[in-house]
């Protein structure tokens, strides 16, 4: 079930829900700062750990080529931490991000996955984390030695510097949940956590990273996160205004005329077999608020249509302000050579009540 938690906006990707009455959304920075003030002593806020990707070409060209070939962006040449690949890559002279810490202090790390389309595992050798927030929402404190994070997500975690003074690698690798054999970057990006006074020539310890296909580790992390319930927080709704089943995935379609590098087919992403087309003249919100006709249709299906073909359309599901929408999200593999994968779902400006999740096909009779 979804509840309004801020500015009404559009669901990126294929499903769009239109609502009204925008409300200011608290920033994640404000939330983290508020949490720091509650701790005694407050943690020392470290530099944000932004995990990303690097290509040995202009990233705009990477995006353009992804469209022209119909296969999406090419595999990156390196992963990065705060823009630096680290010293475990074949890149000559690659930079290594380093942060200095004092012993026996609590540090707040904000880990950001700024990669294009890969989930990541993140670890710091010899150290554990306590996750306290995800995407600007407080969580119950969750102790772990590894963080799994999807593209566009943030994780706020506390780390106590109680290891013997020295130099320790922080590292990130790809978590690849796809059931098909699709190429991905299997490298490791690294940074250094250096204790004050530790000699620069001290050999850094490298953490043991999960296997790229370690669904158990990733699932354990994701499914262990629970909301921090505080007095005055909204309760889980008991009545539902709209109930939807949304199946999403990838399939193949004939190449479009402008895809000049496309070989026989292009990949198409969709929800309920509707592949969203961006409006060409105005934004959806402007079309809604100004009452502009013909900019979108209000026929996004409540469940999977019986017709197997893919429809390309600017189609939305319109709801009223304060409606409660129950959505069952189901990933499906439509072709064995494409497979299925874990995928983050984001509705901009909203939070969700997650009631259940798991692997495989969901069924209302047993879920």
C-alpha cells in the first residue's frame, strides 16, 4: 500500500499515477542531520560514499549508443567510489579515494548508488555497520557487515572505528540478480579508510566480498529493513481505494527506424505490457494541472491484459488525493535469453508500506 509522504509526482519507468496537492518533501540531508543530534555523542559525518561507474568515452555517447543498438548502455569500464576506480583495476594511475578516521568514534556514512543500472555490494574490511535510514526514511537499527544498494538509492549507516589502527579497504562490487547470462562489470572498486597515525605504507586489508550472484546475501539485507515506528507516524491503512497487480519485465521488439545500429531486435521495458512513452510537448503534471487534452490516456490496466502484445503509450492511472493504492509488483522473465532480475521500484515523492516480499511468483491465496 502506498501513502503520500511528500510531493506528488510521477513514477519513473512505466507506471504513472497522477495525484494533486503537492507537499514539500524533507531532504535526506535534513533527516540525517536530525538523527545525528539525537546521538550522544553525535557521530562524525563522513564524506558521502558515492558508488558509480566509469566509461572510457563520453557518457552521452554511451546513452546514445544504447538507444541506437537497442541493447541499453554498454558495460562500464570501471566502478568508482567518489569518482575514483581504486587500485584493484587495470586502469593505469587510477585514483584511490581515502578518508582518515580517529579510533573509537562513530561515523555516519551515506552510501549512494549512482551507477546507471547495477546493484552493488559495499563493505569495509574489519568493520560492521548499523543501518539507520534508507532513502531518507528512518529504519529500525539493523546490524550488518555488508550493504546491498540499488541504483538511485541511499543508505545511511553508522560505523564504529574500533579496529586496530591501520588502513582498511572499502570496496564495492556488482550484485547481478539476472537469471540470464548477460555481461556485467565484474571488477572491484576500492577506497581506503585510514586511521590517524597509521603509516601510509601499511598494507590495507581487503574485505571478502559476496559472490556476484549471491541472492541470499542481498535478499537478507533488503528483507531485514523495517521502518522505525514513532509516535504520531501514520498507521498502515486498513481500507484500499484501488488494488492493482503490476507485472514488469523486458521483451524484444523490432528495431525502430532511428536505431541505426540495431541488429534484428531492441529491448523494451514495460509494466502490464505497456511501455511508457514520454510526452513530446509538455510534462504530464503540466498537462494535468492545465487540463490539456490529448497529452496522455487514463487507461493503464489494473492487471495484466490478456493480449500478449506490447503497447507503447503515454498511459496513466489517475487517483484522487489521499487514496490508498495496493500494488502487487511481480517481475517476470519473458525470454530465457533476457531473464528476470531484482529491480528497484520508486514513486517519486512517496513512501510505501511494504507488506510482503519474496522470490518467485506471488499468489494471493498464499501471500
